[in-house]
C-alpha cells in the first residue's frame, strides 16, 4: 500500500513539474475554465518539446 502512495506522489510531482515549466515558458497559459495548460500555437509546442528532448539526451 505504501509503495502505491509513493508511486502516485512521484507521478503527481512529475506532472506538476511539467505544468510548472510550461507555465513559465512564453507562449503557454492557463485555462481556468477547463483547468488545463494552453499553448498559443503548434510551433511553440514543437519548440518546447524539442528543447525537452534535447535536455533529456544531454543527461
């Protein structure tokens, strides 16, 4: 049981971290009605995902 809680907490932290990073990046915002992250256009999302991939490969 405790292991399940730890796994859920880790996933929650990962999701929070991703949303936090997006919201601190130009071109991303928050839709308060739908409670989700928004993006101004596909090119902004593509650039963000490319940067994330490159950061992962550099580790």
